[in-house]
């Protein structure tokens, strides 16, 4: 899940202005980049998706970013993931543990990888923008901390 934390500067503004008003929907897709251990990446993504089955994925993902260790340090252990899950308010840990075994979540991680490849994404974070049910295009942004380029792209799509 590396690099989403860089969006943190612009994201709260986007959530407040566009998502909470119901004009924009944000969808998270996982994308493996320079991960040296693909199975660890899949395990951490499935853990987040399992939290998502209880509408707690964003809580889990945010905690992950705030508490992540040094890249390639091996910090993503079962203990680390369990600790994150225990911190998510209202997450049913028994259900979360069960849901982590759902093979549909493994398939979702694979689908996300294929979609990222098809979109031409080469790094994270990357964004697609478009109307619900319509085609999407790659969103080009000038800053991850200043929401201006995101706002301009959203306004253009809402008017178009």
C-alpha cells in the first residue's frame, strides 16, 4: 500500500467538497509496484478488502499508512495486520478473520493488477476519472498535496 499517504494533503479537501456532497465516488484499487514479496502484498491487500466487507476498509488502509514501517523491512506480519484490525472501530474481528479466507478477495487483487496494467499505470498513486458507468481516463495531477488539479478535473467531468 505504499505512497497513498502522499495524497493525504489533497484528499481530505476532496472528500469534504465532492464525496460528502454525493457528487463524487472514490473507489480504491490496490496496485503492487516495487514489492519484493508479492504474497505479502496480496496478504495485506486481502486484509484491507476483508475490512471493506464491513465498510471499514478506509479505516484499515489509513491506519496501515500511518503505522507502516520502513519499506522492505518485513514489518507486514500477521501480528501487524491483527494489531491494525484491533484498532479499527467497530470491526468484527472474527468476521474479518473469516473474510480473509474468501478467494474472491484474492481474485479482486488480481483484477486490480490487470486493470492498472490496462490503464497504463506505472506507479502509485494513480487515478482514473469518469462518470459512473461511463468510460474513464487517467487523471493527471500537478500536486498530491494541493487539491487544485483534482478539483479542476472533477469540475470538468461534472460539467461535461
